[in-house]
C-alpha cells in the first residue's frame, strides 16, 4: 500500500501454495484507460 496520500494497492506478491511465485504491480493510477464502444447489438439492462 502507498504510505503517503491516498492508500492505493501497489503490488501483490504470492508464494505460498503456488508452483511459481506470482507478482502483480499496479503502476498507472490516475491515467485514462482507452475504451471503445462494443460492436454489435447493445442491450439496455435497465429497460428490461
């Protein structure tokens, strides 16, 4: 966790019970994520 400012999760490390240790880092907080509208028919769940 970040030790200053807002408490963001920064990294996850696992070793117990796994054949190989796993590492997952979160490094781009606050940066926009590119997204596109899905192709095909879109269903409005609120209208159902």
